[in-house]
């Protein structure tokens, strides 16, 4: 019985490394292991294509909101509206250059 306990190894999971094959275990887990550069580039570019899903109907989505979500929306909308106009002061017209100022005394 003591002999079997010494020879059994506990299950340490898929990503465990031992001192014997630590570097080899890391290489085997790479997603492109065993692929040529051409195959890897082909897989990368084809996976970047977005799925062409149709957009959901916005009116149906609004009807799906419950009372709590409507309350959150109302509070956020009220906070946005009550914050007032833009945070920047209105722009005043630029000063008139002195050579364009005309006075009645000079004429």
C-alpha cells in the first residue's frame, strides 16, 4: 500500500508544468502550434470578419424594459436635462481692431 501512494501523482490540471518539460508544455499550448504562417494569417483574417446579424427592432427593445430600468432611465434623463446648458460660457464677439474703429470726430 505504501508503494502505490509513492508512485501515484495528483492531477494537477492541464496547464501544470514540471521541471522536466516546462518550456515544452508552454509551446504546446499556443494556438498556432504546428501551423504554417500562411495558415495562421488565413485563420486570423477570416476570424476578423464580423457576423452580419440584423439589428433588433428598437421599439421591441423599449417594450422589454421593466419598471426598474425605466426608473433608472428617468433619473439619468432628469440629471442630464437639469444639468443646464453646455459647461462653456457663450462666446463674446472678438474685439474690433483699432484701425477699423471710426469715430464721428475723425470724419
